[in-house]
């Protein structure tokens, strides 16, 4: 089986784990029982060894279409041939208790739509990132796959055949007929032999559709591009880990930022950096419960500060601190992109910006959600003391460079945000605070950024002190109220970034690169695509500048519309977009969808005023 383009996948899930389903009917990525568990299907990382679960028609010249059942995360893959039509409906039941049938199941309904269609099924698990062997046992109700650490039950009434990798079958459906396949974790011998009748599967389908529609009805966004905003919200909900409220950066690991390159990371963890953007995005469109759950996760991390008062850059979805980075050398990687990494060594890096994002998220939640507690404030106060003591240190920065530390402008900016939001919170809530010191350090940072972060020759804020390279992260300055969106320095920075790379800028075909690798080193070989998050940041920076300049507002709208065209057929975005419009990097990415929500909200608001 050949590799599918990254953009050819849809995603299903149950707020504990997810699966990627290709337009060809193959589940090529699935971890069980959690987002960060070892994979069972990983053909997206090795099409020979990775394992997959594919259902496809045995017909000539079949067209494949994919769409979501309206307002849900139920995915439909439709196969259309001259002679016949059939479809697969993939979903994971949600909203069930542990004792209810369907809890933590992956359900695949196969339906005949027109005439008679013949299908082939291949279920070839490869446990523990294809490192563990398993035994396949045919049962009365399907099959059982048993490895040393995990067992998977495959439920069906279709006769199965066993081979060296798993099971396969061929079956035919007439129009109006259907059959069901279920995967679930098997735990005890008493539990073996479950069944799932068509009527039960239909009931699970209907209850799952109802859950998602009821959840989405909370969305208060009614502006332009509503469907894209709602799809982004649905994606973010899938990337939630319900037991703790954490939201993962992406459900995959190892998908490359450059085909054949080494820029391949594991994003199945929760970054402190995402906090402010997550809370802002969720609160803006009405999902206060999800924002509160994520805030609880953040608060728990604030109770686990390091001995010196510092935070980690990222944590496991259960709050664990150790995320050891290893390489899966036995896997070929997506289209030969090696190495495949699990774990993430960046959790040990110094990234000063996370303190600004954390404090901004707390400030936003206190303002738009619920008032924070005094106990949390005592931890935040200690954290702000740490910022005062360390903001002058060089760090690895937002882009997690694997090179020497630098004085990144964005890191200093977010240290300013940390102290600014701390002062605002203390004033708003009359909390005890070291106001004099915080105010003094905040103002020192502001002046230093304008002195050392501004490059007079380029007439722009640059990536790091004494540097010459541009960095798209500086587009955030007006978004966090560091600088007026119409300040001459900000407008000049926007204009410098919004030029072709050949002319010193970072924008090509309305797509924004985070920095120029030809004039800047980050400790890694190779190149990368444009950064989708940064494109939405530029849209928002132009939107805010456009409040006094209609031309910039028009430019923001056109760029936003163009960016929407780079989403896949389901409205999903990876981390990056390649030169030919292909998806690159882990998929789908939460940060991108959060930035889309924020850009849409602000752009719609600005257009309504104009």
C-alpha cells in the first residue's frame, strides 16, 4: 500500500484518542488507549511495517470522496464507480459511561448505496509502533489480536481469514445493506465474544451524531466563515484529553516538515504556550466549559513548579514531566522522512515566552471565565518573581531551536506580557503583589525590545538581539497590546514581513514562513514549508492595522480567504503548507485551528464595523 498525501486524511476520536482515516478507506494512524499511547496502526509512518485497517471496493476506476456528517466528527468515506456506490461511516462513540456498550469503541459501518459493491477488508495491527509481535485468533464474533502488553478485539459477523499479519475478508453489499466492524481494547477472558448488531451500531451512530450536534450548539459565533470556525472547534474538541482537560498540539508524531528531512517531531503533548491561544479561542466562541477544564490543567501545573519557580515548556496529557525523546529507527518514516521520533526533548529547553502565554491565559480566564483563586495567585506570584530574575537570559525560543541560545525578541515580548498581565490581575483583584518591581522590570523589557530588538537598517523588529533575520512571531506584538497596530514601527515590521522571500520578506503566495532558513540557522538540516499559524497571525495583524486603513483590511480579508483554500477537503490543517499546497508536519494541528478562530473572529468584527 502506497503512502497517502497527508491532506487526504480525516480524523475521528472520543476525547481520549483519535484515528486518521484516509480517502482510500484506510485507518493509518491509531493509538490506544490514549493520544500518547504506542500506535496500533502506523502505516502513515511506514507503509510496509506500520500496520493499517483498510476497507475498500474491489472495482475499477473508483472515485473517493470524504465528508463529515453535518456538525459532527462522524466521518463518511464514499466510493463511487460507474456500476455502484458504497460508503464507510467511521466514528468513536462518545458520551457513554464505562459500563455502556460502545464505550471506547472504534466503529466502522459499511453501507451499500447504489447497486452491488464488493469490498475487501484488511486489518493488520502492528503493536507498539510495530515493535511487538502479536497472535491472531479467529473467534465466533470476529478475531482477537494479542501482543505482550495489549489485546485488541475485532468484532464482526463477516467470516474472516487469517494470515501472517492479521485478518482479511471479502464481502458484497447490495443497495440498502450494511455491515459493522468494531475495534476495542480487550481486557479479560470473560469479556471476550462481544457482538455489535446493525441496529446497535445504528443507535451508537445516532447518539454520537446527537452528542456532537448538542455540543456544537454552544458555539456563539455567527459571523462569516462560520462553517470553518465550527470545524476548527470540533477538531479542538477531538484533541482534548477528557480526564484532565489537556489539549494536545496534534494527534500524530513523525510527520515531516520537509519530505525526506529530519524535522519530524512528536506533538502528542500539551504545551504551556498553547494556553492563552486555547483559552482565548474557546472563550470567544462560547466553549466556557472546555476553557475551564483546560484552566484546571494549567493550574495543576502551577502547583508543580520546579524548585527555582520555573515551569516546563510542555507536559504529558496526564501532567507527567518526563517526555524522553527516542528515535524509532526501524520505521522508514513518511515517504522516507527519518528519523521518526517519540517523546520530545524540547521539554527540557528554556523557552521564556511560555510565562507570557500562561499569564495571559489566566488573565483572560479571570476576565471572561471565572475569578481565579488566591492559592493559584500565590503560585503565579512566585512564577513572576522567577520572570523578573531570568528574563534577561538567552533561550531556545518559541521555535525550539536546537542550536545555541539567543536573546529572542518574542521571548522578551512574552516576558513583558507576563508582568503586564500580573500587574493587571493584581489591580483587578486587589491581590498582594510586588508591584514596584514588576512595573520596573516590565518597563525595562519594553525599552530594551525597542532598543535591541529593532533593526534600524531593516526598519523592522528582528528575531533576536543583534540579528538581521525577520521572524513572524513578532506579528503578535499588536495582538498582545505591546504595541499599537498602527505604530510606525509595527506597520514597518508588517510590511517587511509581507514581502517575497527573494526581497527579504517571509511571504509567498499569501503563505507566511516563520523565518528564512537561508539566512538563519536553527541547528537542523533541511528546509520546511510555510507555517500556517504565522499566516493567520499576519491576517490578524493586518486586520488590526486595517481599522484605520481600509487597504490593509482588504488585504487581510483576501489573505484569509486564500488561506482557507489551503485547508484539506474536510477543513483541516497540518502545521505547515508546502510550496505546491501540500500539507506538511503533524496533522491536524491545534495551534493552526486556534489561530483560524481568532483571525476569523477579529476579521469578521472589523468588516462588520467597516
